[in-house]
């Protein structure tokens, strides 16, 4: 195979691990092919053995980083105290622990830390703790409420209603130990009637676990 001159790597070392020859220190060459990233090779020699080529450790693995510090924490846009100032819900029905993204009058992303201490797990189910789907929907609606009750939308804490839900699909079960990440996006707002249509999606990691369309109402509706 013929390679372009700028991609040619030649190992002109006549004494590569030949018995009886004096060991030489070899540079670490870099293979470069047109249209591709360069590949660094680390050359190592063992006594009286052929030259060994291994991938360089430039792309360091995470194995040297402790698991407890390997992943960054979610940001905090609203903490639980700020959420409690906006939502009227209280224990055991406040199902949003933190807001990690907020676009005024447009969308919000909230998280619910699902723990075995949640009051619904003793009954749903004792042998297999699964978060009820209706509570997942309620948690998503509360994130939607955080969008609706903001001044940018003209809402107020005293007037907030979950008016309807449609096209709900539950994709995967949510269990104790999961972190439920919920995004609610405003699709349509009728200020005259105080009605908003929102799209909701909930994830655990990269897995979509629930989605649906929500109707939210503000004012005296």
C-alpha cells in the first residue's frame, strides 16, 4: 500500500529486538493518515523479545479517577427553598427537588431524587419499588407549574391548576435510586383564558422514561 509522503512512517531500526544486539532507545512515532486523526504509538522493548506497540495513554481512562469524583453534580438554578416559595405543594406531594435549567416563560428542567424513603414505595410495590406513573406525571406537571407561575408568564402562586394530560407514554420503570430528570416546554399559551399547553419528557440517564402533553391553567379558571 502506498501512502502519501506526509503519512509515511518507517521503522528503520535494523536491530529491533534481535538477539545479541545492543538495546536502543526508540522514539514514539505517530501514524497519520489522510482524513483521520493521528494515532500515537508507545514502543516498548522487552529483553530478547520483539518490539511491542501499544496505544499511547494520551486519551487517559477514568480508571485513575475515583468513581465518587468522576461525574459532575447537576447545577442548581432553583434550590428546594426557592421551589417551595413558588409551588404550593408540601410533603408528601412536593415532587421536585431542584431546578437545573430555567428559561423564563419557555421551559424548565427539574429533578426528582427517587429514594426508597419515598412514602409511596411501601405499597408500590413492597417487593419491587417502582415509582407510580401517575406520580411521574404529577412531578412533571409541577415542573410545568414552575414555568407557569413565573412573572414572565403572568402566573401567581395562588392560582395554578393541572388541567389535563394527553398522549402519555411510559417507556421504562423508574425505581428507587434513580434520578428523574424532567423537561417541560411551553408550546402554546392563551393568556386570555390562562391556558397553556406544554410538552413534557422525563429521563433517567439517557433513557426516556415518560412523555406526554400537558394542559396547565392559571387565574380563576
